[in-house]
C-alpha cells in the first residue's frame, strides 16, 4: 500500500469555519501511479443504437445544455475546448484512486484496483473519465443530459474491448434516483457549477450512493483568484475554454460545498486543490484550494 501522511496545515486552513475543521488535506501519493491513457481517435461510424434523451428534467440549466451540445464532437480532441480536462485528468484520477482505494481497502498500486466496485460518472461528457475508471477494473455507468455527449462516449468506448462494457445513458441523476439505482462510488467532476440547484443535485448524488459508499465532487472555488485564472485567463487571454464556459457566481466555496454535502448526508473527509505549472504544463495535487479543488466524502446513512 502507498504510504500516506497529512500535509501540514497552511494558514488558510487554520481560519476555516468549523464545517471544514475536520476535513483532511490530501496525503502524498507516489509521483507516478499507473493510470491508463485514453485513446484520442474516434471512428465516425458505429452500429450502436443510441438511447433517446430522458424526459426527466435535467439538473443542468438549459443554456448549459445548449452550450455543451455545441462542442460535444470535440470531447476526444486533446487540443480542443476540453484540452484543460485532458491535461487535468491524470491528476483527478490520482486523487480518486488514492481515496477510493483507502476507503474500500484496495491496493492503489495494482493494475485494476477498482475490481468489484460499481462507479457512476455523473456528467460523463464524452467519457474521458469513465474509460480510465473502467480500465482500472470498475463496473462503470456514465450518464449525461446531452445526448450527443453519450453518442460520442459510446463510439469511443467501442474502440477498446476493456471499455465496451461501460453503460452509457442519456439521463440525469434524478431519474436514476427514481429508478432506485445504487453505486459504491458516485463521481461528479466539474459538473456542480453548471447545475441550477446544487443542493438538490447533491441530494441526488447521495441517494445514488450506497450506505458507507463514497462520493467525489470537484469544482471551482468562488474566489477573486478563480475569477482571474479560470475565467479571465482561461477563457479570454489563453483561450483554453470557449468564452462563457463558466459563470463566476455559480462557483461554490469549499465551505459551501462541504455544508451542502453534509446536509445531503455526505461527510467530506478529504479535500485537495489542483495547481497548474505553466512551465511543465501539468497539474498537480496541492493543499491550495483557492481555485480548482476536489472533495471526497462518505455516505453517512
């Protein structure tokens, strides 16, 4: 098993409200965990029968649905609008691998540590997270409210026998709750900032999680630094993202996310920030949660 130690508490941690006082900072990981790299090419034809979009109202705001539908075909273009997620993906997976393995008693250094776990990727997009989760042995369900995203995800998954088993559905978390679906781990990365009601969305995530299961959520902090970097720099100066991708007012602070999850019976146990190094052009895990951050929690009841 990978050794772990708690990072020393930085100044911002000492002044957090009580609802974050018990949240553990991310522990050190081996610098290179075995994470499968996704394939970047996609065939234009497939014999798949695509499901019809769900009639259940989506958690996403209608403008957000239209926004992501317009760029759905570019999910697997590593130099396209989703380039930041492609670059961040190994770091997101490192956090997920470490926390889930620790929680479920799995070996994070084996090739398929998620063997036997049922994981749902909520807001899966084109499947750039679902596929490596499947390669790590999980039984994966990917859902998205944008039908074109699901089509792209299925097309790409069918290129690899290890990912063909992923269950992709054009539906919402709320719909699966109605169907009484349950999963060992529920993952929703870079989704909550696009939903109309974060509290209701988190309640749906909790309802999908089995008792003592795991929930992982990532988003962007509502701070002046995030406005400068995630919006002004990323969308207007560097043009990493299409203009208008994010609304600063829709971001959540770590305290707000922790409180919302707590009210939904998810107890946040661990939190980490993502920090970008412009020299190496890579993301790394950090105790700096002032911009991008990710939280791991467990279902209380």
